[in-house]
C-alpha cells in the first residue's frame, strides 16, 4: 500500500517541469504575468523530488486563498502571544 502511494507521487512529479531554484522560477512567474491575465502562477518546493514546480489558479480563487492565509496567520499569531502569556 505504501509503495503504491509512493509510486503515484513519483509518477505525478515526472509530469511536472523541475526548476533548480526559487530565483529561477520567480523570473518565469514575472515574465508570464503579462501573458496570462486570468491565472495567477505561484511556485512550491516539491517534497518528493526537492525541485521547484509551478502551479496556477484563477484570480478569484487566489484572492480567497490569500484571505484565508491572512486569517490563519492572524490566528497563529494570537495563539503564539497567548502561549507566551501563560508561560
């Protein structure tokens, strides 16, 4: 079972373009901003191969994700501050 899961992840990674560095992939994102107005590109470091990959989502979904991220960060900050007060 574990081997099947591992193989599926490796296979999905083979279909993606690997980039060596965050700097390299950020240059690609900057160059593509003018070409694709409906999608937002972002990058992530792959936990399977260790390289960087591109991902995209619609502008509206990206706004929702950023809002959720800000809420999560605010929550994490509040939890951190409260734990300092307790200690």
